[in-house]
C-alpha cells in the first residue's frame, strides 16, 4: 500500500480549494458555487387537603351526569355520521388519496432529478479548468442525472423488498396469535431481534452505498461521460489492489469531517445572527397589530399569507447564505474524492 496516494490527495484537495476560493476572493464565483452546492453538494398543579371540585364535574345532584350522558350520546352520533359520510364517499376519497400520492411521487422524483443533475454541475465547478456556464453544464449532465436517479431508486427498492420478505412471517405469526394459537416466546423475541438487526444492516448498507456512489461513482461518471454501470466498471478497475488505500481514504475523511463539523457548527451558530432582523420584524408586526386593536381573524387573513411567504423565502435565503459560508468545506471534500480517484486510476484524473 502506498499511503502517499491518500496524503497527496488531501494536499491536492486543499490546494484546489485555496486556488478556487481563497487566493483571490471572487464574490460572484462564491455566490454561483454556493447556489450549486445548495442543490448538488454531497435538528401542573397540586392539591390541598380540601375537596377540589373540577368544573363540569358531578356535584351530587345527578344533573351533571345526565349532561355527560347526553354529551356521550351526541359524540357517538357524530362518530356514526362521520363513518356514514366516509362510507358514502370512500371512492372519491380513494381517488383523492391516489392522486395526491401520485403528485407527491412525481414532485419527489423531479426534485431528485434536479439534485442529481446539480450533483454533476458541482463536480464540474470544482474540477473544470475554467468556471463552467450553468445552463451549458445542465444540458451536458441531464443524462448523467437521470441515470443517477434511476440508480438511487433501484437501490431504494432493495431494502423495501427485504423488509417485505421479513414482514410476511411476522404477519403470519400475528395471524396465528389472533386465531388463538400460542407461539413460543423465543420465536417472538427472535423475530423482533431479527427485524431490528435487518433494519440496522439495511441502514448501514444504504449509507455505505450512498457514500461509495458520491465519492467514486459520480466522479467516474463525470470523467468518462458514462452511465451508472460503466461507471462502476471504471471504479472497480481503479480499486483493484487498492483496498487498503480506500480504507485509509475513508479514515482520513472521517477525521477531516470531525474538524469540518466543528467549523460548520460554529459558523451555523454565528449565522443565526442573520435571523435577528426577520424575527424582530415579525415581533414588530405582531406588536403593531395588537396596538392598533385589529381583530385576530382579520390580521391573519390579511397578513398571514405574506408572512408565510416571507418565512419561506427567508428560510431559502438563509440556507443559501449558509451554503456560501460553508462553501470551502464542500469544495474541499469534493476535490478530495476527485483527487483520490484520479490517483488510483490516471484515466479518471481531473485535478
């Protein structure tokens, strides 16, 4: 094992970060890469000794109990009416539920696609010898983004299939218990332990696959202008005989991530000062409404929409500015993976 491959990659990543962002501060580049990184870079009471009479409780004359019975009857009637309404409109409700589910899936996949394309655009911003044009880079990497989305969807199906396979015997056991059969306690405990172990293994497996995808597959796809399967073929060729270096790469990455996490935490706390102005503005608006004596419903109807829009836009702006502040960290880790895979295989070198 030649450990200099990893240490040289660290040095090269820092040199690339310094040259790209720190040697000559270019505000326009920071703002542009910050936007790309935001989308594409890899939170009683006590009682005395006397009798306490609760409001609405029984006082001993029986009238309150009659009121409670009447209230219970009305509640049951309301529940029955609600159930009848649901049964009468079940088809419409199912159509609405399916429609909302389809809309959610479409929006989710569209968001995944945008993030996947911007993942390659961010690599372009770090690796390209000249600053890439956003729209040109988008056109160039739409195919890569689609291939990456399909890969993540395929990977996401695997744990669902495994969990479904485990839930079948558990469901059968539950059916036996419901029918009056007695199951050995050891069998029930082993089923629960097995399910918990499977969840942990699946979670760790997904984290590992995601890390390998981000650190190796994406750079290989970017350099070779290829899809997922050919990208993995190039990654496998680069790994041949380099397993210990790959392990050392991740060890040093964890060490760097700890330091980066401390820096990011400090920056995040300091950036909360940005929220002082919108918070003070909101307090001022509420105080103005109270001082003017405006009815609460009227205030909500007239100011609720603009306030909600301001909160959403303010959160987006805050996230964008925070990504700009943390941009050197994102660039460093991207440059680290690009430099390392390029040293494993010269055919995959970019920086």
